[in-house]
C-alpha cells in the first residue's frame, strides 16, 4: 500500500486510520471500482492505457472512472 505509506509521512495517526478504513470499505463494497481507481490515482495509470487494456474508448474509460469516483463518494459518505 504505497499510498498509505506515503500519506503516513504527512498525516497524523487518526487521518492514517481513516484512510486505511476508507480503502478497505471501498475495496469490499466495490472491488472493480477500487481496482480502477487505484490504478488511475494511486499508480497514476494513464486513461488511454487503461482504456486500451479494457478494450474501451478513451471517453468510455473516462466516464467509467467518473462513475467509480461517484460510487466511491456515495459508499464512503454512507459510512460516516
């Protein structure tokens, strides 16, 4: 979990715990979206590369990422 390790350097322990909990909630609630969002933002994969790998157009992948972001926000907001 490189993202968690990197954030530990700048966040206090409560923020670290919140981040770990959010990642675990999203991973369990929406595994496909978790994997896509992780690849896009934590690993910094390019949308074009993700689209090609999935056999989608760039715009289709862009919309899929947006829907996953919206889903992640909804999942996490109901857990507060």
